C-alpha cells in the first residue's frame, strides 16, 4: 500500500537521523539492591539493678545508616538501594519499639535507657520518612524532566516544519506521556520517551510532505492564490482531493467572472442606447422648435396679406389678434439665422406699437402701421 510504503520510508529516514545523532550511553543493569548490612541485634542483660547492653554499638551503626540515607538519589541503582534502606529502617524501628516495651516490663528504674531507645527510634523514623519522600520526589522530578525534554524536541521539529510549509503543524497523535506510563526505572523511561519522539517526528514529516506537495501544485496557479486564503485548513489534504479542490475553485471563479463581465457589458450597452435615444429625441425637438425657411416665408406672407387686406376684411383688433396668434413660435435667438431673428423683431415691434397706440378705428390703425414702417425700415 502507498501509505504503508511512505510510513516505512519516513521511519528509515528518521532512524538515519537518530543514528547520526546517537550518543553511546553506558548501559546500566540493575538486578537487585546492593545488600545493606543489617543493624546489629540489640541485646541487654540485667545484673541486679544494672542493665548491660550493646546499645553503643547499635547506635553507632544506626547513625551511619542514617547519614547514608541523606545522600541525593540520581541513578536507578541508588533508587533501589534507598528503597532497601527504607525497609531496614522500618524493621529496626519495629524492633526497638518491641524491645522498649520489653525492658519496661523487666526493670523498674531504667529511665535513661528508655530515653535513648526512644531518641534513636525517632531518628530512624525520621530518616525513613525522609528517604521515602526523596525516592518519590526524585522519581517525579526525573520523570517530568524526561517528559519535558521529549516534548521540547518534538515541538522544535514541528516549529521548523511549520516555517517550511507556511502553516501550523497539528499536534502528533503519539503521546510521550502515555509511552512513559508504567515505566519504573530511569533507563526504561528514557527509552520509551525516545521511541515516542521518533514516532512523532515520522508522523510530522509525513504530514509536512503532503503539504509541500500540495503547495507545489498550488504554485502552478499563482494568479489564483487569492482563492486559497484558507491554506492552513486544506494543506494536509491527500493529493487527489487537493487537486480536485483547486480545479473546482478556479472553474467556479472563472464562471463567476464571465457572468460579471457580461453583466457589465450589457449595462454599458443599455446606457449607450439610452444616450443615443436621448440625443435623437433632442434633435427632433430642436427641429420642431426652429421654423424652416419655407415656414418663415409662409408666416411673413400671412402678416403681409393681413396688413394689405385688413382695411376691407379685419378690424384693428382682429388684425392684431391674428398677428399675435400667427404660427411663429418663440425660439432662442442663438439658434436663429439673421433673417429669422430680423423677422421676429419686426413682428414684436408691430405688436408692441399697436398695443401702445390703443387705436379703435382704421385711420388710427393705418397711421400706427405707417409710423412703424417708417421708423423701423432697418428691421
């Protein structure tokens, strides 16, 4: 299987790295605790009221063991020796207690002996408790030290890989703490931690290799890098899945871009058509508002004929009304020819003069027309 082959290759690569960095350590073989000479048997004999015993020898041997128990524990052998020493202290402590009770039952005046027994017994108890505490605390310290060192090595490797693949590496499934469970000796703790480290590094390298392969694939589509801002979430996908994801995102983006461009083109066409239609409509309106040369001539004839025949046909008021309502529309001067503008000025002058004259008979109307004609010959 391809996955099994990759794991095997990665394992061999990690083995080569470990072999290159391996430092030979002296193998420590622990069979059992070194034999500890038992304390001498404490004996006594009553001679009348005098008690004879070997207590001085017992006390000297006991104090020597107490001093030995204070030595810091470092190696597995020292752990085994300390645990054996705890057992010796416990046995001596029990014997002294029994002997003390026995002597109290046999003698009446032995206060000094009993005090010495109690003192030594208490010293032994304190030494036992201290030695037992040191065994437990040192075991915890050594275990924690090995665990922290192992996790630090794994994290250092993960940090280096994260920089290479430009994404945070996940925590390995291998647990150094679980690997160390149940191990009692320093050597077994170090060996189990070392094995866990190697497994974690292999697992991390396999994941990083996936990310590197996927990044190489993504690099061939540099113009679409913005579609993969979630790189950290997708970088560890299998190659086939990652390639399919890249293809799908790029295809969807191109389709969306085509739709956007087409919508913009259609909008521009609509705006262009509307602009052209507005220009055409404005041109038509302008042509309607400006009278043509034929219309100007026709309108001039209407007024001229009205003036010539007004005496026989129209009263002054009717003629003024006809002139006022002639088919000449107001057009801005700037849009007129000189001829058109001259015609409109003449018409306005006639209408204004008639209005100001206020005539109601033909002779007055005729005089007004004559005055207009003579005073506006240049119009």
